[in-house]
């Protein structure tokens, strides 16, 4: 491994920062260039959907990985809930706009799998002190790819080809949920100088929260489902319905998804 040839088996601090900036600025520059070069507006929208899906799911998948002890990150700068925020953005850009626009016809499983084989497998356990890999780090890498990266690429491909509407709406709802209820609250809490550990989690609070949240989540999901079933489109205005939806929950609430998100 690379780290075995470095002093104390760890990267020097300047090299760690160079790596971090490369993992962020590289995908950022690549996404900007590919989006500008792309002449198909629908592919641009597809790439944006993959980015939005990836931001929330990468964050949550990494929280699971950190809790499971699959790895942890060193350093304290630009950290959000134990994860470097620049790496979160870089990963969402790479496994969204960059890989999709660079190879739009390639099977997402093969595309993501090649990254695991060529990049993660030989390098991941050698990135100390940036990443301290646990004994089951490969399980964590596969988990993140299955939850975040591969679905993001499928979402982009299906959106660009305008097919698998039900699966697209499901992935959009899943990604939106983690973005709205996990990543954004964490950013807001961090900006206010707090953390999730400051929130009381007694059993009666958790039960009350679940009782309140369940019907709201059901109403929001129903709104998204009706968009696909009766409207022939997604809840996102960039990929709208082809028919006006007036039945179901929309007979009573104009924007059920936004209303339920605000209430939650």
C-alpha cells in the first residue's frame, strides 16, 4: 500500500490537503466543463437530479459507515457530522454529473464498479491520516455505492431517456427526503453552533415525533405518487407532469409535498 512507503505510514499534511482539494475541485471543474459542453437540456437536467440525489444519500450513508466503525476521518477543518463537506460535494459531483455526462450509455453498475476496483480498493486503506479505515471498510464502501452512487447514475440515465417513471419518482422522493430532513438540518444546526447531540431523544419525544411524522410523510409520498400515476411526470418542475393533477390530495391541498415538508 502507498502508506507503507510514507513516514509513519501516513500522508504528510500538505499532501492530505492537496488530495482533498483535488477530490473536490477535480469533479467541480469536470462537471462544469461537461455541463457546458452538453447540448441536450434533458441530459443536463438528468445530471442535476443525480447531484441532488447524491448529496443527501452520500451524507446519510457515510453517517451509517461512521456509526458502524467502517472508517473515520482525521482532521477538523470543513467537517460536518464527522465527514469532510468538500468530499461530500466532490463525491456527489463525481458520481452524478461527471460520470453520467462522460459515459451516458455505460451501465451504472459497471461504471461505479470500475471506480471501486481501480480507485477505492487499492487506495482507501492507505489514506491515513485523512481516512482511518476499519477492518470492514470494504463493506462500507459497497454500502455507500449501493445506497448513493449507483442509484444516482441510474436516476440520471432513466431521466435522460425519459423512461422508468415510477422508479425515477421513487428515487427523487428518497433522495429529497434525506436532503431535506438530514443534510439541510445538519447544516443549519452547525451554522447555529449546535449539533444533533443537543437534541433530546427521550422515548416519549421519539414516539411523539414518529406519530406526527408518519401521516405527513404518507401525504407527501401520495402527492409524488399521483404526479407519476395521473400526471405522467415528476414533482420536480424541471421534469414536470404532462397532465394537470386535480384528484386525490390535490383536490384539497395545492402543494402537499411542500406543505408536508414545512410541517415536518
